[in-house]
C-alpha cells in the first residue's frame, strides 16, 4: 500500500516536471507577446525548480543519472554518521534512562499482572501448564536426599520430648482407666491358670520335699522332720501348696477383699511417687535416647515418600484436581495478597526496582541492537526502506518545487514586464 502511494506520488512529480517542460517549449513561438513572455517565464522557472528539487531529492540516495557528482548519494556516503546519529538520538533524547524510569513509575504493574492472572487462570492452557509443572516438581523430587533430613528432624523432635511431660499423664491415665486393677486381675488369672495344672502341683510338691529334706536340724527337730517326710509325698505336699495358692488368688480377686484394697492403695502410692522420682525420669530419657539413636528410619521414610509420590501422581491426574484443589489454593493466595496493601506496595516496588535496574544495566544495548539491525541492511535495502517510509513527502518536494517555481516565475516576469 505504501509502495503504491509512493509510486503514484513519484509519477505525479514527473508529470508536473514534464508539463513544465512542454509548457516551456510550447511558449517559445509566442514569446513576443506579453502573455507569451509571462507564461514562458513561469514554465521556465517551474522547469528549473522541478529539476533542482529532483536533483536534490535524488542526491540524498544516489548519484543523479549515475554521474558521481560531488556531494551526492548522501545516505550511502554518510551511513555510519546517520546510524550514529539515530543511536545518539534514541539513547540521549528519546529513550534516556530517566525518561524510561519516569514511564515505569506511571505504570501500575501489580494491577496489570493480577488482571492477566485472573483472566488466564481458568484457561485450558494455564491448567495444562500448572498440571505439567506439578508433575515435573514431583519428578525432580529426590526422595533419597530428603529421607536423611526427615529422619534427623523426626529424631530431633523425639529427643526434645521430656519424660516429665508425659509420665505424670500416663500415671494418671493408669488410675483413671483402672489399668492397675486390670493388670492385677490379669496377673491373678495367669497365676490361677498356672496353679491349677497337675504339672504345677507335682513341681511344687517336689520342691517342698527337697526343701524339707535339705533342712539341717538336730535332736528332736530332726526326728520330727524325718517323721513328716515319711507321712507325706510330693503329691500331697503339692496339693496342699496348690490349694493355698488358689485360695490366695481367689481372695485377691474379690474387689471387697481387704488385702486386695491394701495392695491397690500401695500400688497407687508407688505410682504417684514415680512422678517425683528424678531417677526414673533420667532413666526414661536415657532409654529414649538409646532407642532413638539406634532407630534406622531412612528405609521406612523412603518407602513412605515413594508411596506418597505415587498417590500424588494419581491425585494430579484426576479431572477435578485443577478446579477443585489447585485453582482455589492459587486464588486464595492471590486474594490474600490483594487484600494486603503493604504486600501490594512491596511487590510493586520490587517489580519497579528490578525493571529500573535492568534498564540501567542494559540501556546501552538499545543502541547496540539498533546498530546491529541497521548494519545488517545493505545500502540498497536501506535506501529502499527510507524511500518507502518518507518517499511520498520527498516526491511532494519535487511537485512543490515545480509549482512554486512556475508561480514565482510568473510573478518575476510580470514584475519585469511592468518595469
């Protein structure tokens, strides 16, 4: 479109120049009359003005008629100076650091960024990118590197636990939940089952007989023991001892039995005394330290993290992962930032400072970029580019030169004729 308009204007300038030439030739036969003299002077001045402006316009880009006349083809000859001038103008006049900084200060980057984010978050492209990013983060997560860190952290947390913080609570729960009575009942049950066995009876009887026979005594006592051992055997002694044990167990099973109640009171006092026994706390802490130090958690942590990673992959692949889980998290985070003016100001200042710093460091690259792009163009391409963009105005200079020359010529010849 621009090229077509330039050609039309160029043709128009040429037409005006031809008209002036034809008019000059056509008025030669009538130059004796006053009107012939005036018209010929006008056409002659228009022809000279048109030719002069054609020469001037042509001399900007190339040698007129290919003749190497001095001070012509100005653009190719002064290419480096022109490029340097353009760069200087950009860096020092139009795009100075100060002007860019002032422009940066007028822009509210956070509002624009948040508007873009709000508009783009629901889009399928952003959803796809977020899911891809989430999977990539899972993929690069090195379980083997995090397992030792987690093991160390867990052990540190356990080491920080003091037995004084949980032993009193544990003792209180023992009393509240009647674990002391349940433990006693369980022990009595086991003793009862053990005592009722025939094997137990014979074992107890055998131990009793051996004990009696091994008792050292003199005189009458020796005679009495000897007589007693002849009257009883292992089975009888075992039955007697078995009966005594079973009766004792049965009595302690009775909640109203005085001996049981006395024993439970004694157990409770012992448990309560543990709350103030520093040796117990020290022993528990030492036991805890030894167990934790020997506890190798890395394998279990690695296995757990691997399971979590696999489940995370499956969770991300769910159709509703982005809309129901990830998107609300992102929106809540953005809403939290938007509702905090201090955060907004901090983000705005951070963005502007970094952009200003980037401009300061790379301002000279504007000129370098322009220079590199212009130097890529050969003279012919550069001339064509300039003519394409400003050729229309340059051709109108030729038209104006011919028209103004014609009019000025008419005026000058008319004045000359008058005087």
